[in-house]
C-alpha cells in the first residue's frame, strides 16, 4: 500500500473517531441537562438515607433519584474531619454516563496582610473531577481546583475556573463506586463504618491535607 493511501486511511479513521466522540459527548450533555431539570424541579422520586459512624466523626448521606422505577441519579456525600466529598452519578438505561466529584478541604494558613504582618486565614480548597462514559468506557476526563480565603471577600466559584483535560486513571474508581452504591438502594445505613472502603476512601485527600499541614 502506498504511503499516501495509508495516510489517507489513517486520517479518515481519526476524523471518524473524533466525530463519534463528539457525538457521544453531545448525547451525554443532553441526558445530563434533562436529568438536572428533573432533579431541580423535584420531579423524581427520592430515597434518602443519612448515616454516621459511631467510631469516628464520619457522616454522610445517600440519595437515589428515580423516574418511575428507573434509577437516574445518585448523590453521595461524606464528611470526615476537615474533608467533605460529594459524588454525583448520572444514569441512563442502567448505565453510568457521567460522574461529577467535588472535594473540599478546610484548613488554616498564615499570610501577609497589606501592612506586611502575618495573619491567620481560613482556606477552603476545592477539587473537582468529571468523568464521561459510553457503555462503561471512559471517553473524557477533566479536573479543576481553586481555593477561597477568608481574607478575600470576592469568592471564587467553579464557573470562574476552566476545566482541564487530564488522564483517566481514576475513572475505574468511579465505576467501582457506582457499582457498589447500587447495592444500597433499598438499605437504610445506620453506621457509616459498614460502608465499603472504596466508597469512603479518603486517602488521596488525606495526602493533600497532610501536605498542607506540613507547609
């Protein structure tokens, strides 16, 4: 096969894959917007459970949203010490197509005032992840982070920060969390200590928080 023909075939294949991905992302966006509208207008039936761990300060909640009998949305919140997690799962035809995770870390930090004096400020570090799926295959992953300080009255919001396309190493974790949470649809959780550790895994943010305290 001549090089020019091979190059043309590769180019056609690349364009086809790009169009397929673009179409899949457009489909995800449309489904997401529809589910958000149903959630925001309180249209979906809810099954909500608050829980806590008797052995520590852990607490959280699980909310499942149904359109009739079909599961459309899961929200899992989890708080441990200075770290708060919020995982949102969006489902269509029993398949996870989008997962949004927001993690907040509260800590105190010294900074210089306008007069050169050191002062203590409250800081909230926010980290966000977005995973896009088609038939359980990840097609796009994004990340952003920003912080708000008590010394700065102008609050930074997520809409002010651009998403960055990143590697998808954590996408499998999102799928595993989704699969595990499905087992809790008809269960009232009385003790967070009984939750699978892969759901309440705080190791990544524990590492971030420990570095903050050392600094």
